[in-house]
C-alpha cells in the first residue's frame, strides 16, 4: 500500500469512527498506538507512566471524538491530546512527590500494584524491543541526554517517521523550529555515539 493509499485508508477509518463504527476506532488505535507511546515517552521518560498515559489518551480521544473536525489531521489531534495529557500528568506527579516528603512515601510506591494493561501492545512494549539490542540501549542513553524539546522531535521523526509538518502540528511549533531542533539533536547524537561507531568499525 502506498503512502497516499495508506493516508486515504486512515481518513476512511476516521470518517467511519465519527459515524459510530467502534471497530474503525479500534483499528485507528492499532495504527497510532506506537507513535502515541513515543510522544508519551518523550515527555514522561518512564515506561509505566507512558503506557498509562497512552490508555488515557485513547479513552479521551474516544469520548471527545465528536469534537474532532473532519478537515483537520486526526493523527496530530490524537498526539496533541497525548501531549497535553503528559503535561497534566507531570504536574500531578510533581504535586504527589511534594506530598511524599511529608508522608515519607517513596516515588516507587506510586508504581506498585497492577497498572492498567494496554492490551493492543501485546506482550512486548516498544522499549523492551529496543532494549534487546546493544545499539538500542546506547541510542536510548544518547537520546536521553538531549533537551526534552529536541528529544521529542527526534522520536517523532526518526522513530515514528512523522513528517516535519506533522511534528510541527503535534508539538504546536513552526516547521522551521522542528528542522532546527532535529539538526542540533542529530549532531549531538553523533557526538554521543562517536565512540560506539569507532568500536564497531574496529570490531
């Protein structure tokens, strides 16, 4: 399927979902779950929190589906819900952690017990798949050194393959800013991974 056909199919799914087709919405979840996960990871950095936010994002998208305008980008709309949800979650976590100083609770206690499952991910999450490879671990460590604004652009572009315009719409910034952040982020990653490339070339 070509990119154009794929976009047309996605748009058809959006129209069907807006007309009440729950199966179509489920397919949209399957198509967007990884990119939404990456958006959440870029903000939250913790896998459990990110997966929790993925579920909250799709629940909010479903309950507010009728507010979506058909002439706009559905993917960017869902990513915006995820981004705003992450910002709210970060604020709540800061308040919680401030309270923990008085209650003598550990941050780890926030993650105990069973977290809601994101069933569409299957048994393995994207971060588990990346972590299986040495390069994946090194790359993740290098990405974590980037400023948050640059890290978001790298994940959306190089991991999920979004266009510069889609990233701009997702993050609410000009396209030129996306290009600038990617330029500096990639240069920083090259510096962080220089020793790994040298080791690999001699191995």
